[in-house]
């Protein structure tokens, strides 16, 4: 959960958290969870999963690049963010690899809780030393889901209320490319 601080003193420790997900694409809801997680940890690792079971619109590398772009703005108020690809391994093994003692998860609805509750139960059995922290979605972002945002974009709707300008532009471009190929 902790690592030596960057001040060189070695005595001070800092808390490391892991925020794993597919993030296809990262939404304002994801951004909100990152901002709030940075109030709880000193260093947050955003673990971008392959998401191959979800048939992602953006490649693994593109999603890592999106988060890397967004991270610059998110750390202006303190804390540090590191974006890492999170391949085919257990979440708790990846958490240990990056030195995280806390896994941060966002919840929008009871259906999210039921799914996450099962994962936490397994993770606690596999790694009782790693805690999971749930952050409830800000009410402004309760309805935002990457899957729905992609659907809105594919149908020509306005996605700017759900994404940062950078990610919205990338999504609109990708959807236009897919339409041309279809």
C-alpha cells in the first residue's frame, strides 16, 4: 500500500491506489472517480484493461493514450497518476505489482454493486491485505455508461455532455470511420 516518498527522506510513506477498468472510452463519470480517489490516495494507478470480452471500440493503446492525456489536467490539484496497461492477470496480482493497497471502484446503481460485491469477495479471499473502496457516482454522472455513450455517438447524437472534449472528438471520429466502412 505504500512506497517511499519522492522527497528522498524515506520516512514518509504514501498511499497507492489502483483504479482498474476497460474505459472504452473514459467518461466524465470515470474522471469524477479519479478526482475523488486522489483525495484518498497519493498516487493512483489507472489500470486500463484489455476488455477483449467487451469488444472495445478503441484499442488498448488508444485507451491508455486517452487516460495519459487526461491525467495531466487531473493532477493539477495534487497527487500523481500513472496509467498502465492491465493485461490478462488477476486484479489483485496487478494491484500487488504496482504496489497498491487499495482498489478503487465506482458504483452507479445496485446492479453495479451486485457485480462488484462478487469481485470483492473473491479478491478478499485471494488477497486479504488489499482493500476495495467503492465511490458512489456523483448524481450528475449516474446515467453515463461507456456503452451508452458509444451508442449515442454511433447514432449521431451529441456526446459532449458525457466526455471531455478530447475524448469526445476521438469518439466522433471513430464512429464516423466505422460508418464509412459499413
